[in-house]
C-alpha cells in the first residue's frame, strides 16, 4: 500500500499567530503522524506565491490589526489566486480570526482605508474602531468594544468550542454557508451564526487555537486533504482521551458563561459591498526560503497492536 502524504501551506507563521495558532498546524501534523500519514509543511511569507497543485491544506491564523494590515495586500494579490484555485480543486483550508476576515471580500477597519480580501468567502467585515495600539485601559472598556469570551456552536451533529476576541462584525453574503449555529457567545455579527464553510474551506472566529480541543474539525480538514492528494481514504479513529477531556471542559465552561447585553457590538449593518473589492495597495516583497518538515508516527490508532 502506498504511504499517504499531504502538504500543508502555513501562511505568515511569524505574523499571523497571535493566539498560538501554530497549535492548529501542530494538531494537523500530530494527528496525521499518529495515523502514519506523512505531512509536509511549506511556510509561506510575504512575496511567496501559492501553487494550487502543491498544497492540500492551507492554514492562516489570527494576528493583531497591525499584522492584518501588513499582510492584506500580499494575501489578496500574491496568494489570493492560488488559494481560490486550490480550494476549487478540492484543497482544505482553515482561516482563523483576522485571517478569516481577510479571506472574505474586504475588511473595513475602524480607522483608515479598507483592507482587500482574498474573495474566497462571500463575506466582509466592518470594525467599529481600533483602540490605540490595540490596548484598552480596562476589561470593561474592551468588552464594550469587542466580543470576548468562550464560544459554543453547533456544527452538524458536533459541538465546536473556542474563544472569540474580535471588534468587527462579519457579514455573510447570499452564497455563503455559516459554519454553525451559535449556542453560546457572539459569533459573526450577532445574528446567531458563526464562521463560514465553503466546500472544505473553513473560516471561523474560534481562536485559542481551535483544533486541539476540536478533533472532529481537525479530522474534517485532514480527511479533505488526504482525499485531495490520495483519492478517497478513510481515516483511522484515534484514542482521543485528552482531546475529548479538553473539549468537554470547554463546553462546560461555555455553557456556564452568561451572555449579557454588553457583549453585543453596536456596529452598522451592511448588506452588500457597495463597490466590490476595495482598492489594493502594493506590499513590498520579502525574500523567504521555504522550509518543509515531516512528522513521524507517535501514537497508535485505536485497535492497532
């Protein structure tokens, strides 16, 4: 039997990982390794293009608003075409937080010009205003301006858990499908839904990172990546004792959290982009060497001696 292999494209590893989003990549690598699936990682920085036939799973984390502005034009102009084509060809994707916002049509910051988006998702984000330096004097001030706290959403028959911290509202267009229904928390724009799902591409506000305590979502992405590279392949179940404990603990914490009126943001509701994509600004290219790495098997799948 031919060994299974996938390639993961990690976007802006130094800039877009404010919330420990490297943990999402590590989760993919370990869950592949435990199943004997070889996983290579290509780290893509400013100036690097995405070759659609080369990547099976694209991951971008969440950075601060300054980092988001720094990568926006490069993501839209240099990497955007490859991202859209790869997902169209069956590649999986995970976009989190401010990375999720940039995978839509555009993101409108509270101050300054709008940021161009990849246009993969029929979605756009409008932010109220940005605190100077991203810092607030008190947690009360931060909560008045941002959606902060544990999130619990229903994704099909599964509950997904995570932590949200965002000041913008993300609106979904008519062709967009939400990732799930909000049980606890705020979600996209207070409309009862969180994230977006397009084929095997996921956009979400679940930070923290989200995959270690949501193994079902991790396996959804791995399964799509394996199928894209190797044809249909059934993933062996894993003994997820630690993951399930973290998942259940996060669910319990989210259920106990009260959702008060102060958690709702007072932002204008935009129904459609007025003029399509915002103008794009050039970003200076930076030289970057691509580094690849493979993960070996560390844990046996369930039922294997």
